[in-house]
């Protein structure tokens, strides 16, 4: 059985990511006490590689469950209590586990809107979210087609 490869950050990739989060026992355990609301990831436009406009990824996370994962506009994404914004190349490094999400925030490669102390308290959740992303068969738009 072949698994489809999804382009990051397509709606198909986001749906597969939501499913991977829901299937993650590590995430469920690390995030059992997460009651801080949705998290949005923002990928700014990068027309040369095929991202014509900003892409928001809305993750409705609650107590270890991903209730919804969908593509939204940047304006919608900004309404989440936690918004992480990074250039495409940094998201790619995070998904490939070359850059940790908290390290990315500290190095100012990832901009955080929301409470850093809460994010730091849930560092295991952040790591489990990255692990889930690594389980999505991903095609990066800036790599050979």
C-alpha cells in the first residue's frame, strides 16, 4: 500500500497532519492538560516556490486531542491564542527535525504570539507535534519536483 505524499502546506498535508496528531499517544499524554485553545501556524507567502499567499494552519487542540486541522487565511490564524509564524525554510527545518520549535522561537526564526511561559511548560507537547509532522509523507515545494 502506497501512502500519498502531500505538498507542504496544502490542505491535504494539513488534514494528514491532524490525523497524525490524533494518532499520537505521545501527544495525547504530553498534552492531557492543554486547555489553552487552538494553535495556528503561519507560513508567509513565497511565490517563487509556489506559495502565492500567506497560509494559516489552524489546529484546534484540547487535552491531547486534535479536534480540527484546516487551512485558514492569515487573518483567521491571527485569532488563535497561540500563533507561530516562520518562513517556509524554517518550517521545513522543523518538520525535518533540524530545528526544534522552542529553539526556533529563542533564535527568533519562529515568531510567537501568545504566552511563552505556557509554551515552555508544554515543551513535550511541542516535540510530539513535530514528531506527528514527521509522520506525514511530505513534499517540500522548494525541492525538485
